[in-house]
C-alpha cells in the first residue's frame, strides 16, 4: 500500500515538474515573441520616420520655379507681334523673346513701367521701368542703367527676331518692388537703342507691346 502511494506521489511530482517546465518554456517563448514584435515595430517606426524626414528634406530642397508667358501685339501701325517667356529658378529670371512681322534690322526692347498696352501707339505702358532711379544706359553699365534696359536685337530679312537674357535683378511676383517684373510691360521699338540719349535711348516708335500679368 505504501509503495502504491509512493508511486502515486512520484507520478504527481513528475507531472508537476513537467508542467512547470513546459510553462516556463511557453512563458520564455512568449517573452521572446513579444520582444521581437516590439523590436520590429520600433524598427518599422524608425524606417517610416526616416522616410518621412527624407521626403521632407527633398521637398524643402526642391528649387522654386515660376513661369510667365506673354503675347505682344502690334502698335503704331506695324505688323510686329511676339511672345516672351519669363522663367524664375534659384533666384534668377531668364527671358526668351521671339518676334515676327518686324522691319529687317536692329530693334530695341525694354521693360516699361505699366502693363497697359491699350493705346494704339503703346504710350499707355509709360516710360522705362526704372525703380532705382538710374540714368538710361546699356545693361550692366557702371554709370547706371534702368532695370528695364534690356538692349537691342536684330530682325532678319523675313522680319523674325529673337533675344534671350538672364539676371538676378528681376523676380516674378516677389515683394521687392525694385525687382518684381509683374505689372510691367514689354515694348519693342522701331529702331535701335543708342544707350546714350536720355531717358529712353532714341529708339523710335513703339511697334509692339505686351503686359507682364499673371
């Protein structure tokens, strides 16, 4: 009888031992899985944050680009028309102008103080854009020049002409009144600018006009 009880107690102890061993194993496994899951979640979170930060940095570093395209209409009885594209990027404005219907030869082109081209002779555009109150002259002249003193270009035998320019002294719709070209007008003249006569260079009639508007 004692032997049977002893065997029963032994089996019970073995069962308890096995149960405790299995319980400890399961508990250890659960801890491992929980730790791994948290670690993966933290890693995913760090990856997401890194990707978000990288995307934000790329967005902040993207250059600011602005573009305006304007048309010029005939004035003063001429047949001259054209298109001008202004593009601003990295603090610099580039201009590409293309014209047709001009008389062959040299022609002056300026930015004038108003975008108003309603007058038949283009005089509603006002005088040269000169926000810094300089004398008229060739662009870049140490003695002074208007912010609207672009210069001269040549029309070929078919009356077609083009001119390009780039400068950091202009901007498109910025808050600096000495640089902002929006609200001004582009004028093409019948003749060439002599860069000497004040205040406009004696370039003759205004044969084409376009307002710089958004």
